[in-house]
C-alpha cells in the first residue's frame, strides 16, 4: 500500500495520475480495453518552483481512463494512445497542472507543469505498473 500525501496538491495528483493518463478511445468515442489498464504507482518530482519536492500516488486505469485512487477531491482527466503517449490534466480548487509523457507495459515517464499558491512549478514523473 502506498503512503498518501499529507495535503492535497493537484500538481502531484496529476502526474500523476499523473500520471499518467491513459485512454484508448475509438473514432466513435466508445472506449475499449487498453493494454495500460490496471494499477500504477506514480512518483512526481518537482525540479523548479515552490511546490512540494516529491510525492508518490496510486492511479488506476480502466478502459483507458485514469482514476486517482487517493483521498483528495481532485479532478483528473487524461488520455493515452494505443502506443502509450500520455496527456493528463488535474485541478483542485484554483490549482492545476498538465503532464505529458509515455507508458510502456511496465513503466513510464514524462514531464509536468502547473501552478499553485507558490506560483509556477515543473518537474518530471515516473510510473510503474503494480
């Protein structure tokens, strides 16, 4: 079981989430099962700005859609192509972040940018399948 962060921080939920977003949408909008479906652990690291240094989050993917599996009330939306390209956004109150990257069958990585009360922040994320 992963430790949950002490405070909700949308930038970290993203990459979450962030990391990690994952969607395999067809042209008609219907979702199909994705090879990325399942449980993921995402480590979010801040490299620039005043956001918290690092957090680890649990993320679930079902039929290609991302779902945050934590206690915070964050809004997460994202996609992953069938080739693994990730594009995800998250918001919580007036805080928001966007992450991009890619997944493989067992892991992934990417970058993120966001804003919170401390201003602009950015960094990278790493994901691993659980």
